[in-house]
């Protein structure tokens, strides 16, 4: 099933929000379908992101969450590198809200940190980007969870040491599940870093 086929589902989400409803973002993904990668350094986070970028296709959506300094932008730089975009071009879009970088496929980089509501995310043209010809990364996606497309890869980053980060991937939908199956998993003690 292609991610683009879920455009009608996203339209339903938008319509529910317009009518004042909420969309559940509860997670029913079995633990066996999730992947945890333990990064011991920013360089490993970048490399993991690059592996993700190399297998990314138009329509892939990566919804990132994690505290300040957890590595969301480092991971995005890696995804960009995997798409053929120099990682030094990638900056946090906090004050711009969205950057588009041109690579093998475009990278739509959103930052929901300063948004006042989920509908502001849609006002940025997020749906067009999510179901367009690029790959989309949303930093602080937990702040706009009720408007995220139903088919996506949730990525939670957690500080696990001075330089170590725990990266938990939770797939939603067939394509996201296929991505997770193709990525390297490593469960390690962050104290080994």
C-alpha cells in the first residue's frame, strides 16, 4: 500500500478538526514492530539518519519527538545526507517553521515547536508536502499529533548519556513498517560510549 493512497485519510483528519473533533493518536503498534537504535555520538546519529535517508521515498513522513538537545536536527541532517543534500545546509527551522531542501527527492523539514495549534500546521501546507513528491520530517511532532498523517514513522529521541541517544522508531502503516525492517538495530549500553 502506497503512502500516497492515504491522502483521503488525511483529508478526513482535516475535516474532523474543522468540525471541532479530535483524532486519537493512541499507539497500538506491537512492540515487535518497533526498532530501537542506541547512538553513542552525534556522528552515529548522523549515520543512522543517512541510512534512513538512503531508503526514503517520496511520501515518507517522519514524525520526530524528544526533548531539547535530544538530536532531532542531527538525525534530520543525516536523512538529508542520505537524500544527497549536504548536511551543513540543514538548520533547525524553528523561526521559519519549514525549510525545503533539494536532493534526490525534496526534503520538507518542519518544526512544530512554535506553532500555537495543530491547524497552524495544516495552514503551512503540510498536507500538500506530506502527500507530494518529497520526504517530510516534522520536529516536535508530538505537538501536532492530531493532524499527522495516519501512515508515518514516529521517531522518539531520548538523551541516554552525555553523547548517547536512544532512538525509538514506531511504524504506522505498511510503508513505515518496511522502512523499519531495512534499518540496523543496535541495543547497547549507553555507558559504553
